[in-house]
C-alpha cells in the first residue's frame, strides 16, 4: 500500500488535507494522526471492516479493545450510556488526555471493543485530531499508531517507521505534547477505577470524584490466571529488544552504579539531566530534569526507541516514584522492564 504523508502545523485545521483525511476514514481507510498524548491510528469506529484493518496493521491481538475518539464530550451519547459522573469528568478534563470506559451502545461493533460490553471514549484536545473527527462526523477508533509491542509514537517519524506501507495516510503534526497515553478510568455509578495512569493524575480525578480506586495492575504484575479489567494490561508493552533494568536506591548510589556499569558492560543509560555531566556520554540518553516529570513523560518513549537502536546488552533507567505523573512513568517503565528492579 502506498502511504500518503501530509505535513501540517498544529493549527492547520482548515487545510484541505483535513478534508482528505476525513474522506479516507469515512471510506473505510486508515489514517494516523497526532493527538496531545501520542499518535493514533484511526478508522471509522462504526465500520467493522475498517476496525479490523487497524488490528491487522498493528499486529494487535483481536481481544485488545480500541478507544473511540469524539470531537465533543456530548457525542458520547451516540455510542455509550453516559452518566452524571461522565459529565463531571468531561467538564473537568475534556477535551484532554482522559479516556472513560462506559457501557456501549449497539452503534459500536464488537470488533472495536474486543467483544466487551463496554467502550472506551476519549475527546482529544489536539486541534488536528478534533478537526478530522468533526469533519468525518463519526467516532474514530484509534489505538496508538505503533506496531503492537513497540513504544507508542510521539512524533511522525516513529509512525512512519512502524506504519509506512500499512496505512492509507499519516499526518505529520509535530511532536505530541504529553508523550504518554491518556489516563483510562472505568466509571461505574459514582466510582472510578484507574486502569491506566497518565497526565491526569489520581489526585486530579479525586477533585471530581470521591471514590477513585487504583487497579493493582497499574503497578503490579498480573497473576498467570488473572483476567485484567483492561485487556491491554496483560500484554507486554514497550519491550526493548535488550533487557531493561530499573534502578532503585539513593541518588548517589544510583549514579555510582551507573558509572561502574559504564566501565564494566555495554549498557545504555536513561539518566536525569544533571547526571549527564557525571557519566560518560557514550550510549547516554538524557530524559530531562530530575524533578520535571512532565518533561520526562514527553521524552520517555522516544528515549526507549533510541536506546533500542544503540548497540548494547542492557539498558538501565531510574525507577520512578509513584507520585503524580510519576505513576504513569512507573507504569510504562515497569512493564517495559518486565518488572525487573535492581536495588543499589
Ligand atoms: O492517549 C491515548 O489513549 C492514545 C491516543 C491515540 O488516543 N490511544 C491509546 O490506545 O493509547 P491503545 O489502544 O494503545 O490503548 C488503549 C487501552 C488498551 O490497553 C485497551 O486494553 C484499553 O485501552 N481499553 C480499550 N477499551 C477498553 C474497555 N472497553 N475496557 C477496558 N479497557 C479498554
Ligand atoms: Mg498502545
């Protein structure tokens, strides 16, 4: 398949390429587009055949459901049974990096939801994403636009590397601002269960909802026979081709360990900016200032892709603290490392 690449700037919402992308989608094709979290691989969410193409293009297991993207929070009515809590969340966080799981309506085929009776709904804030959805005038199912198992793409080059020849079009709209996928919550009555942490933190959710439970699968390994609340939790994610080891310990001990490791083995290191002056620059990837978690989130997936391309036997990174956006960093890294933590 010949993949067309459209270059747009973030506010080019009236460009003819938007109309063209929307037409590809309503004709049953696939378009990768930027969002504020990561790039998505879109298809008409009401078209079963189009949704099947997403699974094929990504190599994604068919029981792992897709998120549907809408232009306005109230559009959820067409596809799901909403609630008072949904509208509270919408008022506080939409458009933005929040996905809410609701009971689905029949307008969404079972292929999109992996056979579940619920559907994940998100209203992205990226102007290009919203313009395309509005123009297509239908919900757009979109997982992250990476090959299944590789890190989510945070810029068009990542999408092109994974998806060129597999999709009809890719819209290059620059780098994703946040860099980690949306926060996912399941809304049941007046309670929320956090299934995937993201830029909207548990504390932010607690400002809107009294009862927020964090699913244990966010930080812990699933038991062999356990059925997760979110099917995506059971798949190994973002796995680099060499082992990733997370380091836990006092700041001084971690940097000393990194220094010794650089002399003893062929390792890549994801370090904080201040540490980059204390370590040899060989196979060193700066993930941002120690206390700037938003910057670390922004850079993490690109750093994992870069580390994977270095000729090394092991990758070391800090074990993030589980506070604020740190919980999202922790969740992505602990899974990429298959829960390998070294105390130093
Ligand atoms: O930021 C994002 O959410 C990005 C952008 C493109 O919007 N999308 C994204 O989609 O990360 P994806 O498919 O890579 O991750 C969706 C996750 C999967 O882990 C899936 O299992 C879960 O959402 N999910 C989808 N529908 C669900 C449902 N009905 N119940 C439970 N989990 C669901
Ligand atoms: Mg994904």
